[in-house]
C-alpha cells in the first residue's frame, strides 16, 4: 500500500512538472495589465521660484490592455523641487518689509488618466504614453519658523517614452521612462509669481 501511494505521488509530481514546462511562459505575472512603482527625478524648466532639479519624487500607475497593445489606466505621483534664496529684503505691504533668507519649495501632486501603447509584449516592452489630469501644487517660502504658501490647482499633461523589461518569466520586472510635463498652475508668494509649470525627467522602478 505504501509502495502504491509513493508511486502515485511520484507520478503526480512528474505530471505537474511536465504541465509547468508545457505551459507558455509569460513575460509578466499579469499580461493583460501593468503596474509601475518608480523613483522619479525631475528638473524644472523656466521656473523662477524654485528651479533646482531633484530626486524627491515617486510615481504610481497601472492600466489594463483593452487592445493587445493599448492600455488605459490611472496614475498618481508627487515631486518636490527646492531652492535656497540668499538673504534679501522682501516687501510685505506698502509700509513694511522683511529681511531674511528663504527656502523655496514647489510640491506637485498630479493624478488622473494614463494610457500606453506598447510595441511588443515580450521580455522587452518599449512604449509611448500619455498622462492627463489635475495637478495640486503648493508653492511655499520657509524662513525661521514661518511659512508663506499658495495652494493652486491646474490642468496637467505629460507625454513619456519608456520600456518595461521582464528578464524572468512570470515575475516582476524593471521600468525605465523619460517624461515631460506641463501644468497650468499659477500662484504668488511675496513678490514671486509662478505662471505655469514645466518639468522634464526620468523614472526608474519596478514593473508588475
């Protein structure tokens, strides 16, 4: 009885291995969807409030392939760019002024609709993409223990080009992308005006 039971287990194990090798290996865990989680580096363009590039950002997005190579989905990401402003005198109103140095920051939180068109569904999946949505932005000046800020909302658009790479079948992979974004946010802090935001940068992360 034990011999028959042992023989049965061996047959089941061999059959399971044979089936596993017979199944077609997929490049990713879920071939009809994608999910990316990225670290993000971004550099402002023509921003006279905070124009230093930084890596203080992340990106989260996912989508479903409604056609073999065309997906629709959603995204949210955030980024902060900082700039130190040396000591200067700032007008507060018609009768007073403030002399201080400042730390300028622009924090962006865009979110909305994302779409990808991939050129291959194999191990290497290059694509072009587009993000559309809203952008919450906080521009702030910090000095001593005080903060002056302006919270704004705008329309956001961001084309990108990238690639998802799955070096191992049925597993997670890697994501690389370059992007440009534009938003209509406007704001004012002290005598600094912000009129629209533009950035370019890249993302590095994992793909599911």
